[in-house]
DNA sequence: TTGACTCAACATCCTTTGCTACAA
DNA sequence: TTGTAGGTTTCCATGTTGAGTCA
C-alpha cells in the first residue's frame, strides 16, 4: 500500500519509487508533481495498492457545447496526441487552427483544464474562444484578474508564481506557444503541476539554446507536425519569398570595416575565435571585467547595427512602397530606432514596445479597417498578437532565427484567398547577410 | 480603476557566405 | 590520418512582457 499526496508542487509518497528522494523535512519520499502519472503507473505495474490524495478541490468541469468539426489534419493531430497517452506537442503553422484542436481535446476529455499562455492578449483571445465555441464559463488568472474555473486560462508568469497552490487542481494542462516552456523558470513551473494530461502547441518548437529536447519530459514528445509548406494555398494563403540585396553606402562601409577590424584585432591579440555561440558567450563574460573586450563587443554591436539598418535598405523600401501602392503592408525592423525613423520619413504609424496599449489597439484597428495601409513594427508582432491580415511583409531587419521568420510570415497567411509576399531586404557582404542566411526557412 | 513606474524574466547574441583546428 | 574538443557559469546590449507598487 502506498499513499500519494501533493504538497506545494511536490508529489509526496510513503514508499520509494524510482526517481524519488528522501526528504527529512517531510519524512517521506518526494519528487516533482509532474511525475504523478509515471509514479502511479509504476506502482500499478508492481501490483501495489494506491491511496491517491493528490488532486484536491479541483474546480468542476463546466457545462459545454461541443459542435466542433475538425479538418482532416486537425483530427489526425488530436488522434495521434490521444494515442500517445494524451501527452505531447502538436506543431502547426500560424493560422492552421491549433486552438480548435485544443478546444476539441478539452471537450473530449471533460477534465478540469488549465490553458497556459505567454501574454495577456492571448489570455483574452483564448477566453473568448472558449466562451464562444464551447459556450462555457471560463476562468482567467493574470493581468489583475483572478477567477478560477473548470476551464481556466492563465499567463505563464501567474502559472509560475501560483504553481504551489494550483498544481493539483487541473488534470489537463495546455501550454500554448510551448517553446517558452523549457526556459529556467517555466520548466520548473511545468514540473510543479501534477496534470497527467498535457498538450503543447507551437508553430516553431526548436529553440536556439537547444532546450527543446526537454519537451518529452515536460509535456511529451512531438506527436504531430506540419509546416507552412504543407498548407500553403489550402488552409492558409500561398506565398512567395523574395530576397532583395543592397549595398551599404561608402561611408557606412568604411565605418563597418573599421569596427569589424577592431573586433578582429582584439580577437587575434587574445587568441580568441568567434565561431560558435560558446565563443560568443566567452567574449561576453570577458567583457564584463575587461575594458578592451567590452570595446570589442561594442564594436560588434555597432557594426551589426550599421549593416542591419543601412540607408540603402530605406531607399529600397521607398521603391517597394511605390511599387505596391495598393497593398496592405507590414514593415518589420529589428531596432525600435529604425522603426521610428521610418515612421517619420514615410508618415506611417509605428508600433514598438514603447507604444501604449490603447494606441497600439487603435493602430491595429485602423489597419484592420484599411484606414492605415502601411504600418511599421519592431519585433512586437513576432508572437501572440492578433495582427490583422496584410498581404505583403517587408523585412528590414530581424534575428537569425527561423522562429521569428516563420512568425512574421505567419502574419501574412491568415486569409487563404490572396497570395502573400514576404520581401526581405538584405545588406550584401555583411553580418546582415549571415543573419538572413541563418533564419532562411528553406535551408 | 488607471497610469506611471520599477523589476524580473526571457530572448537574442557566433563563422567576411563554402566545408574547424590541432595534437597525437 | 585520426580523434578530440579548458570553466568550476550569471550576462557587453537591446527588445519585450507580466506583475507589483504607489499615488
């Protein structure tokens, strides 16, 4: 006979199970709560009777209406998730209806459910979908709201800070934009929830730091995967990607070369290389206590800025805005400064993290209605924001990540009627070219 | 309730396009 | 030709967000 209990994110057992540790404080064996299903399975296989007191005060599942009709691939995704023990990550491109798959899962399982999302915006979007599609009463936790219900939407931050208290209240947890989960704090949060049923949703599972290998442990393996290329022209818009190359001005080139050579000289002098991310991190560490290293790193920052924001890009943009003078366009930049400069130069509205919530809402609304035809944004629209359809995206600068690239592309693919076009303007022969090469999704 | 503020957490950050560099 | 990769860690910058505090 074994007794299972929950205590502040931990699973407490009075009999040893593989992976559990003895706690002198609790006078029992403990492991993180997410091992609940595994531990139970172990004792069952050993033929041990289980007294299970883990889940307590779980909010009752509300009454719902289930009239959801899934598309073939959505059905496939859900089926393969169920077959893998109701655990795992579903990868679908933006606009392919990940939410619908999750709502169907909620409707099928009918267990107390927690939906974890990265932003308040997404929290509202999910809550609305649950109300409208499942006709269910929905709880929300985050952004000053605190209402628990049998289906509750919560931010990652709140799920983290309230994990001890909420960890044994939900049998089913859905992690939206699950690529956030492997970070240090959030992965700990995932471990503190006992939920045996887990679903991760994302369009871009891979992380730059390689921590996506943590999915099988935290949520389950990738159980279904489709990319934009599988759906283009069918459920989402078909699209073209165009790369336009420009050259820096002489002045920019002189400055760029000077900065790069400063960096190179420093590296040679110290017998360092900059070939991997580790090399780069070494330089960063060095820069925290070494003046020369700091200057070298600043030279690197500055040179990158020159290449990414070159004047020739702005000139090219001017041409493109003329060429596509009747289309709805979003311009993406890397720096906020360039975003503001473009806004002034072309008299177009700008959105960055400095833009107030109200103003952002107003700009997006006017863009939706067609009052504004062109808007410029820094990296704010890369995720989780419900950006109205545009059919042309012009990338002036960004990170070297496929994630950002795909998210930005996703902004153009919501409607399937029009052909979308993503134009990338790249400064030839510079680090900007490198970044573009790295993110290029057809590698 | 709001708005302005601060703080903490998270993410990116690498290769002069192209194939590592070196010791045993 | 072949095999193997120096921290023992807490961060130069900038961008972005959620939460908490206080008026």
